């Protein structure tokens, strides 16, 4: 597993830090910050341009400095992403039940049908039958927002309930999600980052420099944020005993606890640096 390119790292930067720098970053600061991650100036500007076209960034000058501010659309998307990205820290409770989403769209709306399926998968929903998708009940808000955003409220029904009988629920879960693939992704995450983090702490202890902390934190977060998009955060009793997500979450929490504060310190020093 390796951290992504300029586009994914820019999204990770915005999600991790821009909302704590008054929703604004100077272009010189973006170049410096992503440059610390070995992204060249040209790639940074291309990534910024792509997010401008997606209506995520708007040019804004502050105190003679040229920069970009997050749009309402970007803030909403990042906040929605937060709810998905961080929910795997705690597995869902089996007694809380399930969100069941059922839809039926005519062939003329094939594109929207495909889009709804792909977005539900991105939220961590599993397919239990034709037009029927399921996830832990805590994903109900995200599912409702998705259906409304796509304008499919008249074609979709969303229920919340508990499993009362019929097919064994553990069997249903195994058939609805590729849990082996998700487990392997978590295992790769730990294999990629555990040694580097342990070595960093062994060398620097609690005195990790802000710049080094920023680089390590960003690489871990950039790899992490795609994992919960695949993982529905299922109740622990429905997962294998050696579920790699447990070790992955433990590593992430150690990284956040140790590196987030100095990483933010570095970001703010770059943003506030006079030009």
C-alpha cells in the first residue's frame, strides 16, 4: 500500500487541516506542504485546478496573499467523509440493527441506478439481493442524504430494523461483503506503516519535529481514509477472530495521538509564514 498522488494528498490535506486554518490555504503554503511529500509544483497546481473545477476551491486573497478557500460544497463533502472515515474506530453494535435500502429504477434511469449502487458501496453498504442493500443502522443518515442528493426519493425506500430470523446473519454478511479483501487491506496498512511509526518514535520519542510529524501523519492518513469506504464497520461478533481492522485502528489512533498536534503546528507555521 502506498500513499496516493497529488490529487488524493491534496484532498487529505484539506480534510485533515484546512478546516482548522479558517477554511483557507495560501497557494504557496499548499505547494510547500505537498512539496514535503515529494509532490512537485506542477502537480500541485494541477490538483488545485481539478478541485476548482469540482467547485471545491475558490480563489481568495488574504492580506495580499493568493490562496484558496473551501466552498460550502467542499465542507459538506469533507464533513460527510469524516463520518465514514472515522466510524470504523468503533464497530457497530449488533443490537442497534441495520439500515436497509431498497430501490427500483426503470431502464431509462440506468445511469442513476449505477451511480446509486456505486455510492452505496462507497458508504460501506453490502448487496443482499436485487435492488436491496444493507449496512449498520448508523449509516441511515448518509443513505438518506445520498438518495435525496441523487433525486431518487420516489424510487427508494429506507428502513431500519433488527434481524429477527431466517438466514443466518453471519452467513448473510459473508455473502454481502468481501470481508477477506477488506481484512487484507487492513493487514497491508499495518504492514506499510507500523514499522515506520515505531522507528520514528524510537528515534525521536515525544520530540518529533513538526515537519517530520506532518509527513508521517499525512502518509498514514492518506492510506487510511480509503479503508473505511470499503469497511461497513460491522459488529465485531460477525468478523473473524484475527480481524486485521483491530490492529489497523490501534495503529491509526496511536498515530493521531502522537503526530496530529505537531503536524498541525507545522501546517499553521507554513500558512502563517510571511511571503
